[in-house]
C-alpha cells in the first residue's frame, strides 16, 4: 500500500506542478487541457460512487453536467454572477433532478435502469433544445464567469486550475470517506447481494436513492465548472454519447477504486487529443480500443497500481 | 511487474509525450481551421476542408510570399470541444488567425476566445444573428451570410409570385425558428400552418399526411443535412412533388443532391451562390475543384475558399505578416480580392452585402441533377441585424 | 375527411411501429437468449442498408441486392459475435454496453472510410413506387404498405420459429439454462452464433427497408437505436411479444403525437403556448411513456419469464 500511496502522491504533485511547467515551456494550452480533464474526472468520480460502489449503471450522467451548467448560465442570464450562489444552485438543482429521476429509476434493475436513466437524459436534452429563452440548441454564452468576491478569479487560468484540482481532490476524498462509512457499507452490500442485505434488515432503496442524489449533486458541480471552463452552455453537454464517455472513464480507470475515475478521465481525454491530432479517423482506433479495454483490462488503470487488488 | 519505478517511468513518459512539441522558430503563416470532420455532418466539413486545400493549391501554399500552414481541427459538433480545439490552436500551435466553423453554437462559443486572444476569426459558414448584431466584433469577419438572409430571399420571391396558403415545416431548434422568422419577414401571405419537428427526426410521413390533408398551394421547409434527404425523398414518394411545389432553404445542395437525384428535381431553393454562378473566380474554383476531387462543391466549400482568399489579401497588404491585428482588420475591411461572388462589399457588421438567387434542381450536369440559377431575388441584400451593431469603421 | 386522416395517421403509426419491431425483435432476441445488451445493433442496421445499396448497384437487380444485403449482414453479425461479443455473455451489462459502444464508433468510422460521409443515393424499382387505395379517398404508398406487410410476416415467422420448431425449443432452453443444454450435447456456442447472426439479419432487414425512405449515412443507426431501446424496455426485455406490442405502442404514440398533439393542446391552452409546448412535448412523448410504464411496471409490460 505504501508504494500505491507514493505513486498517487507523485501524480498529485505532478498535477500541481503543471501550471509552472507549462508556463516554463511556453505551453499554456496544457493548463486548459488538464483543467478540462480534471472537470471530467470530477464527473467520473461522481458516477463511480453509484456505478463502482453501488452497482447502479447510470447511462445518463451527462444530464447533471447539463443541469449544473444551465444553473450557472441561467442565473448569469438574469445578472446573478455570485459564484457561491450559482454553484450552490447548480448542486441543489442537480440533486433535485437526481431525486426525481432516482425515485423512479432506482426501483428498476439491470438493463431497465440503464435505459430509463438514458431516457430521462434524452428528455432533458430535448427540453434544452426547445427552450428558446436560453438559446435552444444554440445554447448561450456565459459572458461573466462565476464571481467569488475576489477570493478566486476564474479568468486567471492558473487560479481556476488550482481550484479545479482542489475540488477534484476533495471530491475523491469525500467519495472515499462515504463508501467507507456505514452508509457505504450498505451500498456496497446491496451491490454484491441485494437479497442478503434485505435479509439482514436493510432495504437498499433509500440508500441507493441517497447515493444517486449525492452523485448527481457532485456531477452538477462538474457541470458548473464546465460552464466556466467553456464560457458557454448548450444542450450538447447532455448528448447521450457523453454519458457513455463518462461511463467509460470510470471503467477504464478502474471502477470501485478511489483514483480510478481520475485516471480514466486523463487516459481517455489525452488519448482522444493525441489521436484526433494524428488522424481524422481517430474513432476507428478509439472504438476497438474501448472493446479491448473491456475485454482484457477489467481492473482498469487503478489495477496496475501496486496494492490495487480489490475484493468484490 | 508492477513496480513503483515502472509506474513512475510510465507517468513521466506520458508527461513528456504531452509536452513534446516545443515551440519552434517559425517563419510562416499558420491558419487554424475548425470544422466538423466526424459524424454525419462530416460531409460538410469535407467540402470545407477540400476547398481550403484547393485554395492553398491556387495560392501555391504561400500568402504574400510567406509559406502557409493550415491546421485543421474537429469540433465534433460540440461547443465545448470547439472551445478546447480553439485553445489548442491558439496556445499550442500558436496560429496567427482562425477560420471555419459550421454551427452557430460553436461559433458563438469560439469567437470570444479568439478575440480575447487578440486574433481575428474569419467565419466561413455559421451565421448566428447576435454576431451580426449587438455582439459584432472588429475581429470577427464572415464570408458567408446571416442565417435569416436566405429565407428572407425565399420569402420575398414567394411574396412577389403572389403565392398564398403556404405550409411551413422546420426542425424544432433555434436555426429552424430563425429560418421561419426570416421567411415571414418578407412573406406576408397566408400561412396555413407552421410545424416544428423533432431535431434529427427520420420519418416525416405523419407530417406529410397532415400537409396533404390541408391542401396548401405551396410548402416552405428548412431541413439541412440528413433530415433534408429524408424529407425530400419522402415528399417525392408521397407523390406531392407535382401537386404542391416545394420551396426550401439549406435543404437541397451539392452535399445532398448525390443522394437525392431525381427526387429533388423541381425543388426551389434560395442561395447567394451556386456552382453555375457566372463569375470568373467562382468558375475557376468549381472547375478546379471538380478536377481535383471528382465531385461538385457546395456553398459551404465556396465560402471557405473565399475565406482563405480574404486572409491572403490581408497578408499581402501587410507584407507577409498577420502580427498586427489592427492592421489585419484594416486590410480585411478593404476586401481587395477576387471573391467567388464577384465584387465584394462589407456591411458595417463585417458580413457581406450580397445578391441572392432563386435556384431550381434540374436534370443535367456531371452528377445527373444540378442546381440552376433562375433569377436574382435580392440585389445587394443587407442582413436585418446590422443596425444593432455599433462598430466604428 | 377527418376520419380518413386519422385512419391514415394510424397506418403511418403502424408502419413506423413495424419498422421499430424489425429492429427490436433482433435486439430483444439476443438479450433474451444470450443476456447481451448490444448497442451496436444500430450499426448492423446501418451495415444492412449500406450492403444492400452496394449489392443493388453491383447486380443491377433489386431483389438480388436485397438477398445479398441480408446474407452479408448475417455474415457480418456472426463475425462480430465470434470476434468480439462471444466473451461478453458472461460479463455484466455494463461491460456489454461499453464494448458495444466501442463497436458503434468503429463501424461508423469504417463506413465513413469505405463509402464517405455523404448520404448515399437509393431508389426503388418502379413497381414499388406507386400508390394503393386502401379505403376509398385515401391513397397510400405501395412501399410503405410493403414495409407493414414484411414486418407483420416477420413477426408471425418469429413466433412460429420460437414457439413451434426444434430450433426454437433449443433457443428457449438455452435461454433458461445454458449449462444443461450444453450437457445434453447441443453445441451452444454455435447456437448462439446462429441466433446472433439472425438478430443481425433482422437489423439488416430493417436497415435495407429504411434505405429508400431514410438517409443512408454513417451514424444512421443511432437515431433509431434509442427509440428501439424504448420499445423493448416498454415491452419487457427478452420478450418477442413485448417487442411487438411495444413497437406498435411507440409507433402509434409517436406518430399520433406528432400529428395531433398540438391541435389537441390548443383546445386546452392558449394557441401560442400550444405552439411552443406541442412540438417539445411530442419529441419527449415516448420517453415520458417509458418512464410511466416503468414507474408502474419496473420490468415492462411483458416481463420475460427467465432471468
């Protein structure tokens, strides 16, 4: 376990050194790229909570990216630029949407759950497309980024970078604490054997629903960050293939592990960036790569780390 | 196997891979060109990319005597990816100027990034109305049009023909609503019904049945890309082609004609350009394009070719450099080049003032069916938003 | 007149439903028997459409092209099963969703490389271009009527094969206990490959029937795939009967919603509000329907008996 911790610590230190390195080498682009990657890492970490630990295969996580982003955008549209308020609303609105979606979908199992979460995201997508006030499918621009009364200036790429890094670490830690609490034990127990956990007196439904809501709320935060990263909000955030990508990040990195989603987000987005720079037919490489990962790389990147073996 | 040292080595290897392309001393012009190269809309991107490469052939890969490199980027039809690719071009490839972009939403997300970095954006398709009006910017030029202009032309024509009882159909998204609004700005006759369909819808039999039941005198539609192929084909198969004339914008063009062929014959379209436009620069472009690629270019390509020629004029005026943005803007405003439109005029919002034509799909040409210009509908048409643009020239 | 209109729209709904059924049948068959969620089913639909267009061009004969297209899709399906999907049967749905998502990317790009990104030209032989008068005063395109006929025929054949033949018996047995069937000396691997191939051929059939009406272009499968998933979830996954009923319900609801929802809403709320809400609601209708069905019956209308 020592080596594992060491490597993860080095990774974090490397991440923390990126702005300095990028400035030194005159490659400021990598600050933007890695910030975007870390935002998706937060989204993937939120999905990991229910997917990796709860066994709930949500195929609609892009919905909360959209809800979070639109919360920021709509408030800004009405002249509210206070970041605390915007982000609180983003988290609360995503939690609320997750509560509604979860209340119906958590009752279903397996493929039904996959499809119903997908269906709800499609509904939100079409809602976004048809609401004319907020630009419909054209989306809307976020003219002023979230304001934190001088505490952090999101227009400063480096400050924004460190904020996202800090939030990513906090989210990973929170998820880690949560799954190792009594609540998390029930959640994991329900994943491995639902009948048994019912037999010992736990109905998994409320636990799974709460986890679903927390996951949605965290992903909403990622949405608020993405809105600020892009300075633009559009229904395309909720595209169903994006849900698939977030899911793949979790699997690639190693589901049910703390660092997995972050590793997966890094690997996928960087590989995508490299392949897209190389050939316009990059999807013909990425596709089989996905298949191979699923077939032969079951434990994900986190499984490569020493001490990465997990039970269950 | 899983030693920490190995893992660390892998991490560093990955990091060095990312940092590898170091800035090299450059004595050339770099143009960043963003379009959609993947997915079904990739066909539009192909017309644009091929046209940019043809423009480079015509220019001998040089602008004002300086070698040119065009870097292509794929926005995947997503605004956030568009922004990411733009940042990459500006910061990593350190391009001197940006161009391209098909979609309004990607354009509106990208323009502030480009202007914020002090560079110029030459849009070659997206015609978002805010960018023509209140959000216009000295560093944003368009070699295409404003979204509303084309349907305005069709509206004017149908108004002049005294066509009454028109049935209107468009997808239920922003561009669809803009098109209908533009159409109604000039068409004042009776509209039987306005129908907005689900974006990406494949089957229009239900809508066509409703349309037939209402018995309108004509139909006006906006169905770009695959939706257009589906709608026009199904309209033809429903036997309505001869009974109710179909007028459209951005529905039938050289990207969809090869798929439509006979089912498009008789379709009326409005456009600012067509491959048969009688302008020397345009004729050369179309002829060389057909020779090089073996297919007929659509207006998407023509606009992109035009964009490259516009950039070339600015480089020449500035003696082989794009470093001074103010000087670049001043040079571009002169528009001193052979446009595929013929003489080129800017409006104050840096969108072209241009003619619009009525086209009809007819038998003939190298592909079996071709768009033919029937008459000029608008002379020197200005868009409807330029008055909101407060820009000093 | 109004009644004729409603009748025609119901016919349109039936036709759309039948199209969905051709897709849904293969998907639900593969799920019910191999317990495999195949997102790449839409890719096989695309492959069917492309192969048929190519074969019709090559042979110059429509029926021959259709036959070759069907066989081609069957072969492609079996190849995909042997190369990639076979190992996925024992995995959970998550792995299956992801791997087949990867296949979608692969197939879309492969088709784009082979045929380009532009939509392909497709046409019908002249004998399928006309109209028939189903009831007096209402004409209907022959081709769409043919789609309805083929769909209903496929439904009947499927029911017969699964319920009445030895192959169907093996299929049903394999679905409920594969180890036992294998122990009885049946080559279950081959059986699965054959079933997957037929599922693929059904998707190919849907694709080639869609070719002349829809745009044959890369990514054409995804547009219909999500609707098909709605169908099988509503019907109950794994159940052919459920897929049939689900298809007809979704086809009807979607078509009638698009045709009559706006005027209907206009009777209750102000016309501008109906103008705005009608189309938006019409595009969400089938998803709302699915949420409603699942809220009441979490396993769909006709839950398959075996797990």
